[in-house]
């Protein structure tokens, strides 16, 4: 059997590239791995050289194996955990948070195991294989990377635009790993939520997010259930700053807004009556209030008729709202932090059909009952609230959004 010379050369080239031919040096590097890594660094393929530019310049002149190992660990760290100066950002967040201002940005940092990287090198794994666990899975990461590299080659591209795109690439590195093939993404600056399945948008709609001083927190959690005809458990902070002061001024306030009092968030608990003298002590400030306000289910409930519950320490969820007129506005930052849905019935139909075992006939029956019912979610659907002021849609268009929460200003690159 004759074998073409070109085929043999192709096989040899692959073996050289992956490091299969040469034995590892003392640091564990194969020749092909060095070539591969230097090529990644040359274009900064994953934009993760960051504040290690000086080290890169050294190995570009002299690819010493010890320096290469240091660079690989640094590049992996920057890919895994981003290049935003988190210490300064957290200090800025702490300085601006107060009783009257709430902002929370959860960062999901990954541990980079140096010993594992050394073992992978010595075993001859490609650099791409070593980096793969730390590359954000989300489609936006690759779309913004591609757009950044393309625009950076154009001398007419402004530094401001490149900086904005770069910030958002770094934010994607900080999102929770394991986004899942199917997930809901709430993009706060865009005032939009999408359910994305296998990198394609299955459903999208407008949302209302938190006010500029009561910001929707950035975090991830798995959808657990849909609540039909929900009650609203008034958070203690809202009780202190809104419900109690308004009830002290107007004794009929609770009745007007269908609010009842209990010792806990359980409608079956014994009813309590508003005591002006006792309640006055809990106006303003922070901390737990020893009695709770619950708004009973109704068409005028603050949560509307449907709530999508993904348990989290922020007490934030997606829900319906009776204030539909606000969706006509371009800037829709009006909530206390929760995400109000522009078309909750469309979301209900989609999620119940695809992520629960409850037949739609039963869903519609329970919805019409005006009584509270729960629909368990049986197929994993993470919900990610994100802050992306640059976003590439599936048609390839780059969209830029206003920095409503000032994260573009507060988050500084570390290089």
C-alpha cells in the first residue's frame, strides 16, 4: 500500500505541534507546546496577558522554560479570573453602599492548580487543552473576543470603544463557570432577558431592573420553581423605609394595598395588628423587623400573577408586574432589585412547557384559580444577571449600552 508523502508530513507536523515527538525538558515542556503557546501569546488569543506584558516580552526574546511556565500560570490565572482590579473595585463598592444605596456584584473566582498544569505539560497535553477549563463557555466571550481583535486592527477604532469591549470581556471571565447549555441571561444595561439554548436565543423580552440606588445584583442561581398567583413577602428594608412610614401617616394604607401582618412570612401564622407606637421604632435604619408584611395574591399584587423563583441570598427573582406602562420607556430602572418581565405569560408558557412536567392545562387551571400554586422545575435552567454594556447579537451586530450603574467607571483594568 502506497502512502503519500504529503500525508506523512501532515502527521509529523501534528505530532510536532502537540509535542508528541520530543521528550519534555526539565520544566516539562515539549517543543510543540512552546510553539503553540508562543503563537497564542503573539495574538493574545484570549486577551489574558494583561499585567504580565513585561514577562511576555522576556520570553518573546528568550523562550526560557522556567519563564514560559510562569507565563502559562499567569495567563491561565488571568483567563480564569479576569484582569479587573478587584481590590479597588470592591473598595469603591463598599464606599458607595449605604442604607439608601445598594449595589452587589458577585465574582466567581476559580482556583488555578499550578501542580496540575505542570503535570499536564509533562504529559504532553496541548496548551489549548490546559486552558480549556478556564475559557468562559458563554457565546458572548468568543463573540466579543473576535470583535475586539478585528477592531483593534483598524487604526480608526477609538480607544474608548476598545476599552468598553475589553471591560465586558473581563466581566465574562468573572461569571459563574458551568453556565450550562441552556440558561436565562438578564442583561441589566440592555433591560432585556433571553433564554439561550445551545447558543441560540429561544425567547427574549424587555425587563425592568433595579433603580440606580437599588441595583439588581449581579449573581447566578438555578431556577427552582414557578409561582402562580404569588404573595409578596415585603423585605425588612422596604418595610422600614416605605411600608411603616406610610402606614403611620395613613392608618388605612395596609388595607388599601392588600397587606397583612404576621410574625413571619407565613399567611397561616396568627394575624397581627399594626401598633403605631411599636412600629415607629423600626422606621429607617437597618436590621430585622420582628413582624412581617405580606401582600396577598391578587391581580394588583406587586409581583403580578407569576413569579420565577431562583433561591438566592439577595431575595431577587423574575416576576410579573401590574405597572405595564413602564415597559414603553427606553431606560427601565424602576424596581427595588427584582426583574420585572415585559411578557410574563410568554415566559410562563415557554418555561412550563420545556422545563417542568406540569401539563399546560393544569398550569392554566391553577393560574385562573387566583390561588397560590407552585410548578417545580425539573430540568436545569440557571439564571444569570449580568452587566454587559457591549453585546453581540446572533446576527453579528455589536450593541453598546449606557453605563446605568457606573460599573464601566468603577471597574479598572489592572494593566
